[in-house]
């Protein structure tokens, strides 16, 4: 099953009220990764019933602790 990008206007806004990562002030971070990496992260997040944001934040917190 291939995952497809949502049109930008239909994506839910990521605000402290809707995003489960809501400790402190939330800022947007944009960076480039290979499409295959993004797809891998999306699959991993779906498998764990979490958002890609939560997956990356959790991984970085573990990596940096």
C-alpha cells in the first residue's frame, strides 16, 4: 500500500491543541530528506499509532539524552 501526500489545504494544522507534542512553545521545523526516508518514517509512525512529528521528536530525545 503506497501512501500519498495530502493536498496542503486539506492537511490538519499542527497546533499545540491538535499536536500531541505540546510541551513548551511549538515552532515549525522544515528540512529536506529523501522521499524514501519520509515514506519509511510515515510507515513506522502508522505502525506505532503516532504522528511522524511524534516519532521524530521521540527519536531525537532518545538520541540526545
